[in-house]
């Protein structure tokens, strides 16, 4: 719990810092991109030559870099402006079906998407738009891990961990009822070293402009704040599975001032 708190405080501080920097940086990039547009206009006013061709190439390179930087800053801004959580009971299977089109477009034509909907799935208590965001983040990571195509599977199921089970594997989970969402890819996988650091904010193995290193830390922050857990399993050359465990929604509102609700949400 202390770890989770420290992580949350760290994320909060990072969010404020990056928000400020990203905002200023975005304004500067607008000037850069505007200037490069100016170069194109001025070029149109002089006769074509080897020199203008070279200037065009340099301009195109600069513009590409500036646009990638702009994408990065807008992702940082989105990260720092995270909406407060609004937890509600979610029909997770339905949320995934509604997201399937967007997921498939994100994955491209070479990656197949398979969804396996658990029968009689409990409803999860979480913020629906943050859950969508998290699943999208995982899909983007999976896509980047499968440059030559492959398969992404999203499987849901009910997960119930009792005290005894958890006491045997204390680092695994807290006892309780969870909706499990397993997102698996057939990609390149992660080395142990990458696996250790994958949840850290700003840890990325991707080239500049492609990765922010915030995807998994965002997923982690969201799931922990929802009272759930995340587990990562990966094998180099085989693929990666990310398991999200979101708390089961109960009919009663669970809270410190509703002990009855809390009792009913407990292990049965
Ligand atoms: P980013 O995707 O911007 O790099 P993340 O926090 O989402 O940031 O991921 C951190 C790192 O974890 C990635 O750079 C990559 O090395 C590794 N990673 C995450 N997901 C996967 C995956 N599905 N397969 C292989 N490696 C992954």
C-alpha cells in the first residue's frame, strides 16, 4: 500500500511537471512548424534548382521531427490532464466489443484481434473511459511488439482469490473478487530487465518520438486507484500478457460509511 501511495505521489508530481513543460514546448513547436511552412512559401517564389531541392529535403526532415515532437508533447499533455476517476459498474465484455473497431484500426491489417468473452462475467467497478484508454495503450504496445504481424487476444473472466490462495503467494493479489482482463500478444516479448522497469514512468525502449514510457505507468496508476491489480508476463520471442484485475462491482455502494456494502463485497 505504501508503494502504491509513493507511486501515486510520484505520478502526481510528474504529471504537474510534464504538463507545464509540454504546454510551453507545444507553443514553441507551433513556431517551428509555422517557420517551416514559411520556408515552403518562400521556395515557391524562386526558380527550382539543386539548391532548392536540398532546402526542400532539409525542410521535410525538420518538419517530420517537429511533428513527431508535437505528437509526443500532446501525449504528455493528455497524460498530465488525466480526468479524475469516475467509477461505475461496467459491463466489460460490452465495452470491449464497442472498442473492437478502434482496436482493429490501431493494430492494422497484419495483426488479428480475437476477443474471448467470459460467460456470466461480473461487472467491474472502474472508470469506463480510463479502462478504454488502458486497453488502447496495451494494444499500441502490442502492435509495436509485432512489427511483422501476429495476434492480439483479449480474454475476460471472473477471478476469485481467497485468503488461503493469497497467503501462499502473498505478492500475487489481495483476496477478493475481480474481473480479469488478459491482453496477450504474440510479439517480441521483454527481457527480464525490461520487465522489471516496464511500469516506471518514462521508461521506454522505443525511439524518440515513438514512445513516452507512460503507457504502462498510466495503466498501473489507473488499475491501482481502482482498487485492482496488474500483472505482466513476458517471454522473449514468445509474447506478452498483461492481466488487469478490476474489483467486482456489487449492487451496494461500497465505502467506509457503508460497512454492510463492504461486507457483501467480501469473499463468499
Ligand atoms: P512506451 O510504449 O511509450 O515505450 P510503456 O510504459 O507503455 O511506454 O512501455 C514501456 C516499455 O515496456 C516499452 O518501451 C517496451 O519496451 C515494453 N513493453 C510494453 N508492452 C510491451 C509488449 N506488449 N511487448 C513487448 N514489450 C513491451
